[in-house]
C-alpha cells in the first residue's frame, strides 16, 4: 500500500509540474502575440490605395503648392504633441513610421479603416466635418510669400493715356457689357479677373480664397450676354460671356445623375456629365490640390440665354422643338451632335455646369502633354504600360519625369481620377511660363463619376508601378479615411453649396456611400 501511495503521489506531482509548465508556455506565447486587433477589411473608397504590395511609399521632394518643406515638422508640432484638439491621432498612434531626410518615405503598419455609412449623418454634422477638415494643419501649412516671378499674370503699374482706348474691350453687342472702371486696385476687379491674377506656379487659387464665393455666384447667377459653341472636342460645349467680360465654359446635362455608364461601352464612347465637372472641382479642393478651375451648376434658359443671344449661326441652325414641346439643340462636334443626341430643356430650362475660363492663350500660353499612361483608345490593342510591369522605369528616365516634382504631380492626378472613376485622361496641360517646375491642370473631367457600383483599379497602374506618392497627399488621404473627416461626408457637404443641389443632389448617394461588396 505504501509503495502504491508513493507511486500515486509521484504521478500526481509530475502531472502538476507538467500542467504548470504547459500553462507557462501558453501564457508566454499569448504574451508575444500582437496586442493590436487585426485591421478591418479595406473596403472604403481608399481601399485600393492602402491595399498595395509595398510597405513604403517614396515621396517626392518639392511642393505642388507654396513650399511645404515644413509640412512634417508643422504637422508633428500640431498633432503629435496633442496640441490640436479634434484632429487626427499622432503618427505613431496610427502605426505610421515617417523617415525624414533627402529621400523621405512613409511606412505603413496598417490599412485604411472601413467606416459604416448605412446611416447617413445629418447635414449639419457633414458641414462641421468639412469646416474642421479645412481648419486642419495639413490644409494650413505656413508658406513664404509668392515671389514676383511665380505669378502667372501681372498688372501694369501705369498705363499711358494713349493706351486707355475705349476699344480695349470691344464686343459684338457693346450695349450688353458694363463700362470698365478697373484700376490697379484688386477691389475694382471683377471676380474672374481676381481669379486670373491670383494664379501662381503652384495652384490656381488659395486655400480659403475669399474670391471663391463671388466667383461661383457669378457663374451661377450673372446675366449671360453671349453664347457661342467652343470649337474642337468630341462633344458639345459652349462659351458663355458675362457683362463684366468674364467667360465660362458650359457643359449641358445629357443624362440623369443616377444613370450609370453602360458596361458594354468603351471608356471613350461615354457621354460627358455636367455634374461630373462640378463634383471634380469639389473633390480636387477637398484633396488640397486646387488645380481644377472653379465650377458651378446653373439652370439655363435655353431660349433666353442661348438661342436668342447667340451670334453663332451654325449653333443657331440646330435648334428645334421636340414632339413634347421641349426646346432642343445639338450644335456641331465630332460625336453626339445630332438630333438623336440633342440637348433638351424641360421645357426650356436646362441643367449645366459652368467652369470659369482660364486666361487667354495670348496672355498665358499652355503646353499640352501626352500622358505616359494614356490608354490605347482601341477596341483590340493594349497600351504599352498594360503589358510591361516595369514600364515606370522607362518613364522615370524620360524628361520631364526624370527630375523635379512632375512624377508625384502626375500621381496626384492619378489619385483624383481613381476616386472619381475617370479613365479618359489622355493628355494634361501646364502653363508654359513656369516650365516643368509647376502643377498640372486637372481639366476636362466630364467622363468621371460614370459608375458607382465598380471601381476601376487600372487607373492606379502608375501608382502601383512607380510606388511613388507625395507626402502631403498621402497624409491627407489618411486623414480623409478617419470618421471625423470622412471623405464621403465632406464631399456631400461641399456639394450641398452648389446651386443645382436644390434641384437634386449632384452625386447620387451610391457614389458617396461606402459599399463593402464593391469590387
């Protein structure tokens, strides 16, 4: 019995020791597991930008706006020290590792979070988010004064009496235009002229530009005194003139806002959308680019504001009345200018986008650049970048992408195009005065926002192949993924300010909602 009891005791002791060792090993393994929960699915509008195979993103040195070399230091002072209430968490809290130096890079430890948008927040909340976004340090980077040579246009300090001719501003119908009382004082200038004079090497207009409200109000309400068709292009566009000699490009409504692009159509066969031009301006401003000319929506009287005042005989000949009594016209262009594709009022009121015209080419010439990632515009052929994974290596050795900020400027445009689904970026323009060291103009966005049910990842091919992005752009994208600055919400709030929002939302809700099942 004693031997049996001793054997049982020894067995129980060994079992106890074994269990303690097992428990210790288990605890140790649990201790070494990451404390952070796994990142949520990357299903929001920025998911493709975050879901890349690389872990560090090269950042080009040099600004696309007034110099932002102080961006990282300023951002850290404001947020990393906890001094900016209501703003995003510190970089270390978000799992970011920012390395300074000549070749700055940003390493990411996690993806962009997904936010539930099934329940739409009140408009007041969205407006407060937009205001908070524009108050954020990332949108208010201190910058030095703009050098004289970095302004696109200059005002002559003095004009000789002989030059003050009454014929300086002559039109076909002078009585429709206002008397010119402009001086060197900017307060005497109309909004469109102030806009032209404020264009610099790095941006079209300033953040919080006080001229933006009167300028967009002019586009939406000012009396139209002339309407002629703009030559060139594949679809109908008009140039509208105002009494103060300002001009705007009009793109008419061709289809309903919630109507998606036909999946059987190629990207080059799609209609241009007036609401896409408006939404592109707002998105470009929210991203902090300020490279899309200001655009506003307007209800245009087809008879009073186009037919009755046009001096374009070719345009005038295309007006007719539809079988249901709507006034229609179709103009002359390469495509979609026929009675089958006519633009019609309801019965005479037509929705349209009006974009302020850039300075005349005689004053500020522009250079057109072919996009290195241009699509083939063929039903059977692929572009070179679609068949060569290492295509970016060739581009980076080719001027003007081999130095300066041109490559990261191009990536900014790629990100804009992806977010609005624009596959039609075959060319872009820059102001010739500034050479290669300037921003890219984000013009002609009418084929954007065609599909809300599917993203087009091929638009991001330049970003994936080159693995380059500007630091300020990346930080703003991360900021816009946070609930308090959510891109969908601030975009909704920004579009609310457009006059056409009173008719119907500029973008249907599926464009703004985050769909976890979207491909």
